[in-house]
């Protein structure tokens, strides 16, 4: 680094536009096996979050690699305007048509944001073809994330990610409170009271907009990175489903992060007693072996389009990419044939117990929450008052760096409490993690957190 240039030499050498344009680029990962990642500097990282809750089978799975190799050799690409492909047809058969909930058709895209864009457009086109063109409003929740493309970002409640692009985001979207009991429920409220208040707020939002102008309500069944593995209180999803039904609006459930087994059932909504009209999935669909996302949809949504214009007015070049579909098919077959949902439930119970052992009495862990192998700890300066740390400390970034230095990959974020204040650390280990690896994840996170807190220039130093 030269004296008058703050950038390290290696930051200037990389021609990649990295996430940080100021810091040294991240280490170059060279291989992955199971839950372990290796970088070219010899660094060994235990992948405690599968990147961003992606690598559900860990790395280097031989069956998935073989499926990709076979498909690449047979047929890498066709355009969906000209051809279908066997892996795309087989993946659709694997995912829909036999599930509870009546999801009957699948639409394959390249990731979560594309899946959400397609879901939003499907909802809009559905109502156009139903003769209800006035349904132009979409209601989502604060403290949520649905993707970074402009439509998906407009749906998102994530304040920090919206801020720079606010002037470009559509006014078709409005937001109601998240079902975030730790932060949003009043001290005097039971969970049932809180649920009733949230349902009443959604009803009021329908009334404000005009109930027959709302196309859909959008929610993550378990909120991912924005708030850190937030599960809704019992009865919440049934209550909001009832509001949607009362007004003839669709329910879009975004399972891009929490779906495909992450919470212990294939779909997170299975644990909520509701079914969506449209569902999006992505990360755990292909497990990171290929970029892929999907929209899963019911006949209720598709039939009017089928009988009307006859075509979904949307598309991308890489829809239903054969290699991506082959990889996702192999991932889903492994999950089913190796009974990995049982694994997620058992290892999830273990992870929960270990987190409670290690952090249950920690002075700066305000809340431990999650489901399956999808858990977060929320960090607070004061447990009694739930006061977050000063956001200027960037505690989440410090914990991420400290964990990485101790050989743990995890997924911390800020803005947990209200979009600006608050920090949490998200864990989403691969479904194949052993008990010893779960122990190691919690140990390394505990050490990293305590080391960071011990040198923090604030009250947190007493931890
Ligand atoms: C719930 C949710 N929806 C949508 C997205 C966007 O997915 P992608 O980053 O693949 O575009 C994400 C990504 O983190 C997500 O967590």
C-alpha cells in the first residue's frame, strides 16, 4: 500500500468489481469438500452458513458433480422458445404435482431475484386475465428481503438495501409490520394478541388501498438475512391467509432462503398450516452447484392465463437451463433418497441446544431463534432493554471477520432491529454436517464473538 493511496496493492490488481471496493479482495477459494472450503493461501474454512444459506449438501458432492458432467456432455443449452429438456421436465416432476398444497407447475430461472420478479408478474397477469385489471397493489412486510432487482427490491422491506434506489422503486408496493415477536410484540401482548394485531394491520392496509385493488401479499415464512431466522408466532400465517382469501388476493411465499429443506420440512410453509398460491425457491434448490431459482405455482393462478392469452408474458435467455436443472434435480434426489430432512431436524435440534448452552446466558445475546438448520443469534448491548449496539461499531462485520480468522464462515448482518440498528449472526450449516461439526461451528462463533466484544470500545467490553 503506498502512503498516499489507501487501497492495498492487491485490491488494485484485481479487475473484478468486488463487494468492497476499498478493502483487499477476499481470498481465492480453490476447493470445497463436505462442509470445508479451502483457499489458495491454505486457509481452511468451516462453512457454517453455506455462504448465504445456499450449500445445503456442502461442497464436492459426487452425485451432483456427475449429473452436471453428464448433462454438460449431452446438452448444455437450449432456448425455451424452441425446446424443453429432460432435466427441466424431470425437475418439475420432482417438485410439483404430488406435494401438499396443490402446487402444479414450475418455472425455472437463474436465482432468487428472478424468481420473485416472475412471481410478481404472474400475480399481475393472473388478475389481468381474470378481468380484474384494477389489482395493482402488492403488500409486503418491513424487515424482509425479496431480491435486488428493482421489482423484488420494491417488494423488500430491507431499509438499507432500498435506500440508494428508493426513487426507482415502484409505488405499487406497501409494507406492514413483520411477524417479529422479539422486536415488534408489546410487553403486554400474548402471541395470540400480537398475531391478531398483525392480521388487523394487514386488513387495514387492504382497506386503505381498496380491497379489490390488491393482487398479493408477500412474505418469507421464516425471515432470512434481514432480521435473522425470524419465525412467525403460531397462527400468524393462517390469519394472513384468511385476510388474503377474504379479499380474493394471492399469497406469495418467498422461500428463496428458508425453503427446500432448510427448516426441516421441504417447504417452510408446511409447518404453518397454510399453502401459498405462488412460491419462490432458489438457494437450496441447486445447493450452489448451479445458479437456479424457481417459481412453483397452483392451477388457480395459471389456469386463467392458460385459458386467456395462453402465454406468461415474461422470460429470460437462461430459463430452465439444462445443466442447472440437472444439478438441482440431483440435489433434490439426494435430499430425498438420503432422508436429509430427518438429518436437518436432528442436527437442528442439536444446533439449537448448543446455541442455548453457549449463548443462553450471554450478556450480549438477546435472542436465539430459528428452525431446522436455520438459526440466528441477535446481539444486543443490553439484554433487559434489548438495546442494540451502536451501528457505527459495525459489530456484525467485526464478528464476521473474527469468525473467518478462526476458520468459520457465518453470515452476520446489521439493521436487525429496525433496518438501521441491530446485529445478528445467521448460521445455516449444510444438511450433511456431523454433530462434531455442529459443535465446532458453535465453539468458533462463541470464541469469535467474545474476542470481538472484549476489545469493543463500549459497554460490550464487559462480556
Ligand atoms: C428471501 C430471499 N428472497 C430473495 C432473495 C434474492 O435471491 P438472489 O440473491 O438469488 O437473487 C434472497 C437472497 O438472499 C432471499 O434471501
